[in-house]
C-alpha cells in the first residue's frame, strides 16, 4: 500500500475520527506543499491540517474509489468521490492527485485536480 492509498483511506474516516485525521496529517513532511484544485497552495503541516479541517467541515459522509500508480516523480491517483455537504446537498466529483514523496515516505508535494464536479 502506498502513502497515497493511506491518504485516501484515512480521508474517508478523518471527518468523524480524530485519530484518522491526525494520521492523515502525519503522512505529510513538515514543509510539505498542497495545491488544492482552484485554491491557493498551502505550505507546512499546520497549514495542511487547517486546510483539511476546513474541507471536512464542509463535506461529510464521503465515499471514494481510486486507483494508484507509481510515476517518475512519485505517485498518481485517479479517483471518484460521492458525499454530502453540510447543507444536506449531495455531490459527486472525479479527478486525480499527484504526489511527490520524500526518502522517508512522506508526501512533500500534493496537487489536487478536479476534472468533473456536480
């Protein structure tokens, strides 16, 4: 199992499980960068934790499916997600994550690309 597979598994539980949330944040290197789709890049574990707290505050009950492959610089996951917003509205998205991983197996760069959302 890759660190990106762990990321997705923990993401499915992190909204309702504080331990899963903390384990998710620990997958990142101290000065990691996350580039969310359509938003500003965040740098550092504290900023990443805040980003995911905000994300999980808006979205709940998510279910994901994904496939991961190794790339020249790290990992890529193609994914689809369905869930419910806090407003009760249902949503679905698909896209890909591109991750670069350091020698310790931590994510140090993550790009999130959403190709379809409704």
